């Protein structure tokens, strides 16, 4: 594999992206620890910027009350900064267990050119999944967990509200289900092209069909949540995937919410959904996500590339909302 060339022997430093203070990031050099017998040394090939979450981190908008819950698995530092944050990394193992050396792996590591992790913290990437697409594994894993929560059935009528990264991943997975109806609901007309590439119907919120069995809500807006409840049929269920940052949205529980016996269920990737928890581990769930990424329709979520050296400027641009249609921006380390 051409992107698996070995790094220079004796190279024991690494560079990582840090949010130094709200609105400013930089690349920092540090000593690379020596791998232990149960560790892997990984050279990064790609990492992904999850624009919604990482923009909140860049702007210093992570609420103090959720600082601990918001921590990434291999984060260093604390919010609002300096903090090394990120969780979508694909690299090649240069040192570690024999069965992993030379293989591409995915991990929940921040943006960094080389790093050492426990071997148990990396998951092999299937040979037929390109490295750019593989950075989506963390987001697809979140969507897999949500669908384990939602448990859509044959012939269901489903709406996904919010065509951001998580909503688009959920829609891409649902497009493979034998549903009677699937709509991707988003107020941006520009999302029509994305929906077409995913193989689903895009509709504006005011045009969305009612009487849904399941609504997956990922718009992170109070208006989207309210519309999702309106679209549900009798005793329907809304799966809430949104991250609202420092906002507390009003939830419309008046009108006929109780009369129609509607349900709202939270879903988040920190734990395996209860319906599968007895039979699946988080490692199983991530492997399921990587297997799903064999589907080329996920390439529709990749919204541009830039080099690792450009990352401070790229993060500032994305957080400023200069490119509102960006879903997952891919960082190249070649």
C-alpha cells in the first residue's frame, strides 16, 4: 500500500494540533513515548474534522457542566484550552503486534502525525475502504448506535432531521433498510445534492411527511426538535442525537404530546445501546461501522481536504462558518 511507507528510524518526536485558547490553534512538537509490549506506534495518514463539535471546542463554547462528558478518549489538556482534541484518525501501524504492523487502523485520537496507543484502542480498516472515507468511522459508529436504539422495522416511515455529519451518516445507513419511506429533512436547499448521492429524498421541514414511525433528530436546533415531534404518528418515537453546546432548547411538550403518547429517547455513543449491550462491545460496534464504510455512498460526506500544516488556518475557517456546507473535512499527513 503506497501510503504505508515506513517513517525514518529513530524519529521520536511528533506534532499535534492544540486549541491554545478560544479562537486560536497551533501545531506543537513533543517527545513521542516509547511503545510498550501491548502498544502500537501509528503514523497518521488522515484525520477528520467533525465540524460541529470541533467548532465548539475551537470557539471555547463547551459548557463547563459537561467538560468531563465532552472529553475525547485521548484528549490532553482541559477546556477551554490549551487542549488537544479530536477523534477521527486513520494511520498505519509501524510498531506493535505482528498481526497489526503495516496495517491501516482507525482510532479515536486527536490530530497528530505520530502517536502511541494501546493495541486494543485501534481497529483495522478493511482493505477496500479508502483512508479518506475511513475517517468517518467515528460518526458512522454514532449512527449505528442510534439505529440500534431506534430499531426501525420493515415498512417503517422514517425521517432524519438535520443533514449534518451525524444525520447524513444515519440517513446513509437507513437507505439500506427496507423502509416504506425515508426522508432527509433539512432547511438548506443545497442539501438536496447530498441526499441524492446518499440515495434518499431531501425535503424542506415544511414539506416533510407526517405519521412517521421513527424520527432521528440531529439538527441541534429547537425548531428541528419541534418539527420532529410534529412528524411523528401516534405513539411514535424520536431518537435525539443532537449536541446543543451551551444552549438549552425548549422542548414542546404541550399540545398533543401526551395525548398521542409520543416518546423522546436520548442516544449517545459513550455506551452501547441497551438493545445490543449484552451482545456487542464498543469494539464490535466500531468494527460494524468500518464494515459499513465499504459503501461508496459515504464519500458524499467528505467535503474537502487540506494538509496537516494548514490545520490551524483550516480550523479557524471552518469554525467561522465560511464554508457552511462542509460536513467532514479531511486532513492529509502525506
